[in-house]
């Protein structure tokens, strides 16, 4: 009978990854990157929790450090519909500002959905005052046997034989890494780390997630 059927949970599942924690603090300037990621992730988590159509989870509790390896295990076990890893970026030039969104590589089976998610986030944040770049990160070998992280714009789909960030390597979960600001730009930091702007940032992510949910559900 129709009314007695109990279907498995079909909620849209969003997993958030606060990209840093008290063990891996990330970039450190006038603020520490792990503070920024925690402030944004905790507010976005609360917004998502308030939506009955969404299941929200975290790769790690915000006050409990967890290694990247373990976080990758959590992701593969949980297999959310989307994963957003929240960071701040760092540019040596203190005058540069803006957000950078990193997608999965063209060779990854989730590439297209990763780009779709990146574009929704870009749309939610892009305005005259805030430039949002979308692209790939590659670990490119340098002359002294080290590797440097190189950013390649999305338009450049040429296949490269290099690895990207570990968190972007899942082949079953559409994932993006977002670097929300240039943590080396004191003006941008001051502007985007107030109670009000943290809340606004979380709202913008939330809007992008709702759009993405709709896109994925209508394509099923
Ligand atoms: Zn980071």
C-alpha cells in the first residue's frame, strides 16, 4: 500500500570539508586559514541543517583534527552527492583579491559535475567587487626535483600528466575546492572576516548548493 512504503532516504547529501584544523592550520597571515575555514564551514553547516530536503555531513568535526587520508576515507564511505572543501588562498601579492574555485581534472569521471558546482558557486559570488576564477590545480615538477602547484584556467582543457590535490581525486563524488579570499591581502581579510560577511559568505554558498541540487535532481 502506497502510504506504508518506507523509502530509503533520498535526501540530497552535501558534505563540507573545513580544509584545515588545529593540526594543519594552513596559511598564516593576520589570521590563520583554519580560523577562516571554521567560521565559514560552521555557518554554512547550520544553514544546510535547517533545510529538511538536505542531509549535511562533515569530513571531520570542526574542533577535531583529522588527517587528509582519513578524511578521504570518510568521503568514500559516505559518498555524498557533492563535496565542498573550504579554504583561503594565498597570493604573494597583497594587492590581489578574489576567490578561486578548483575543479576535478578533465580526466576525472566527475569532472562535469564538479564544473557545474564550481559555476554555481562562481555565480553566487561573482560581482563587480569580487572576481571569481575557476580552474584546475596541477602539481608540476620544477627543475630542482620539487613540485609547484600551478593554476590552469578552466578553458584550458588540455590533458596534463600531473596529479591534482588529493581531496579532488574521488572518482565518485563531485568535488570542488574553494579558496575564498587572498589571505595575504589585509584589506580583503578585514572585509571578509566580520560576523556579517561570514554570514553573507555562508548564504552565498547555500544559494549555490540549492541551485546545484535542483540541477542534479532535474537531470536524473
Ligand atoms: Zn588551504
